[in-house]
C-alpha cells in the first residue's frame, strides 16, 4: 500500500488476556516462563482498543502455550476507524477501515502477524499477506442490552418507536425487518461509553456482539440473545483472524498450530460468499454457518458437514432474501460461492447496491 502515511504505533507489555495499565511509551517483550529456550520473537500487530488488545494477548497466550519458549511483542497500531468515531462506518467509504494500517505494519516488516476481528477483515486478501490462523470461535450471536441489565424474552419488551443504538447497517436492517417502528441512532466509541449512554437514557437499547461483551467481562449486561432467524450474525463474527507475510513459513506453521479446523471451515464458507457477492464488511449481509449435531445432519459424515444460512437485506429492512445450503466442510469455499449465487439469483446485487448509496 505505497504512499500511505506510516501508522502510529507503540509497544505494550502484559501476559495473557489481562490487559496492562495504559502506557503508550512502554516497550517490553512478553516472555514465557521458558524464555531461555526462546526462538525468534513474534511481533503481534493490533488495534489499540480494549477488545483488540484482549484478542492480541489471547493469541499471544495460545502461541506460548503451543510453543513454550517462544516470546511475543504486542505492537499497537492506530487505524482510521479508531481515529474517526463520528462518521458512521457505512459512510466511511472503502473497506478495511479497522485493518489496513495493521496489515501495513506487517508488510513493512515492523510486525510478524496482524490480529483482527475477522468480521472487520475484507474478504479479498491483500497481496503479500496470508490468513494463516483462525483460533476457536466464541459466541457469534448479536445481543440486546437494556438499561440496568434488565432481562427480556423478546423484542416485545421494547416500546413503539424505541431508540436503538448501533453502528451496524446489518443489525439495523434486520431489526427493521421485524420491527419497522424502531428508530436507530449511531452508537460508536468504546464499550464503556456506549453502556454509559444507554444507562443515562440516550438509548432505549443497544445492539452489540455477544463475543465482545463476554471477552471484556460484561456478559452480565446481556438482556436478550438475538439468534437466527431473528438476526443473522456478520461474516466472521466472534472469530479472530491472524495474518502473516505469505512467504513466512515459520510463522505460518506456528499459526496453523493454533487454528481450529471447524471455525476455519465455517469462516472460509462465509468469506467466500461475501467475496462472491462483492459486498463489503459493513453490508447488510448476515450468515450462520455451523456444523450441526449428528441427529440434525441430512447427509452422512455429520462432523464434516456444514449448514449455511445467509440473508441479504435492503438498508431499510423492507426486503430480505434468504438462502440455505448444506454440504461437506472440505468444500467450504465452493459452498460459499454456491450460496452467493443463490442469493444473486434472487436479487441480492440490487439490495447490496442500495445499501452502498450515500444516505
């Protein structure tokens, strides 16, 4: 990505997923107990948000557990998506607003791997990089958060014309499909800020990802889990994607050792679908790809079986296209392409184009 301004970065210290106190000038190496046996250190590039740092430290702990004696460094990177917290993500233009600068640090040789929330990583691979690691996925569903941690059994708990805070066009379109009376307001910024605004009465409810809440210790704030068919998750939601330089065989081997085959098959199908649809990360596209329990499988070899559900909506939730497909996990890419073709045959391209128009 020639011509780009070098991203700002700093190094942090810490062990495992517990985050250290903020200190942007601190430089230190995360060392395993067996650091006398250290091979080359692996430098981990990440955004500087609390969730991104949690994920980077989690990846660090996986690497050190699988490869005792290997050390890691955390390299913080500022991204355009973090610096501009006013403009809605759907209007920022282009893809990779949370990933481009992190990837560039790896391409420039200032880090060895880039850790992303996979839902933020564009489905088109950047030249010179490879998606080489996908650890086990967390809870992929979206959730409703009510003031004061109140619990709910359905969306019916919300009054007519309720004010819902979300920065996601996908979430907004899907809830409008079920509740066209809802009013949506932009809710960006860190999790603490959004929860504070909710409790102060600026919103009647928030829409968030379960995984982020649970990883940061806010799981008790979940009021209602919004599972399909009510709300389909984003492509790659709750999965962590780890990139390295395509020619770096050593690091690629390390990342392969911490990859979950089931999660990899799921996100491979999801990302293939998104790529075939030519849709961005923030398009109103939802997918639910899973390996069903044996008794639910309709073909033999249930453990190698995938069920894919996908939806595409217009930005106002007035029209929704749904497709379902089943097949072998070894054909994950082909399955993703096939379900995209089913959606395209039903008019998905027009809905995606409508979502990309300026507001």
